[in-house]
C-alpha cells in the first residue's frame, strides 16, 4: 500500500490522522522534531494494522534540509499531510519577536517550503494528494489571536493557489479548517462543547473529504456558518467587539 507522509506528527490531531490512514491500509512516514517519542504510537499502529510505519526527524524551520529530506525518502508518498501548528499567546507574540517568528514559521513558511518541493514532484508524476490543516482563525483577524490567525490565513491562501495550479495535473489539494479542537494546544481554554471537536473527529472528516476529492472542509461543519456570520459583521462594528 502507498505511503502517506504526515508533517508535524507529534500533535494530537496528527496522531489521530495517522491511526485513521493506517486503519485504511496506508503505510506511514511520521515526521517531526524529537520524533522518537512516538515509538509507542508507531508500535501500536503496526500491531493493530500491519502497515509499515517509519519515524523521521524533520524541522519545519530548517528550510535548507527540506529538499534532501524529501529526496531521501525510500518511497515517495502518495499523499502528504501537513498538520503542524503553533499557537502562542497573542500578548506574548506582541512583545516577543521570537514567538511571532516561530508562529509564522510553523504555520506558514515551513509548510510552504516543504510543500513546494512535494508539489513539484507530484506535478511531474501527475499523481498524489496534499492536505493542509489550516484554521477558522484565518478567516478574519481578531485582536485575541491575529498573529496566529494571519499565519493560518496565509496558509489557506497558499493551499487555494496550489489547488488551482495542480488541478490539471490530477493532484488533489484539500484545505481543512478545524474550529476548536480538544488537544494539548488548547488545554486551559474555556471551549464551548458544541463547537469543540475531538482529534478523532477531525481525522475522520479529513480522510473522508480527501477520498472524495473535496477542496475545503470545516470540522465541525457548524464552523462554516459561524464564520460566515463573523465575516458579515461590518468592520466599523467588528473593530469594537471582543470575539
């Protein structure tokens, strides 16, 4: 069975995605920093599904290593899924450039660096799929998280353009826009249960959408309507709101 490469494999969503694809027979490249901490996950997946699982060290911020990383894969993946995400506190980003830069690197520039390489290869071979996990936070800038939101907005725009570019090559690009997800990254936040998804729900939605060649999905689906309302609020009124 073909390989799927998961970038940012240590996140809760990524681990759920790994289990979902393995369940359907896909072998896995799990890539990220200090990836050896996922030995138990890899072992469990192999026991449950009998698919191949390889752990690969990968740093989104080390742009100069990305070409060699991809070229050295023993078998090129059928699909590449970027799940990496970093959400620092907005106030910390406002006063600490390192936090802002890390947010931009993980959520946007690092993803673009590796996906440019992947896209060139898939376009040449006229086969494959790319999935990028963005965020509803990228749909409108809010004072509570506009550094994070702007990085995700950039990633959403990138994926849209990439989808347009690769369409004639038969390469599918899916943008996933989760709302609130119960993960380590959101611990401590007061999240409304009806708007909060579990990582396994995001993984199922992603797999089904990718298999059906959908372009953009929201998960939970209610977020499509929530964001439609938020985007319709006039700027004159919106700038005085705290949402």
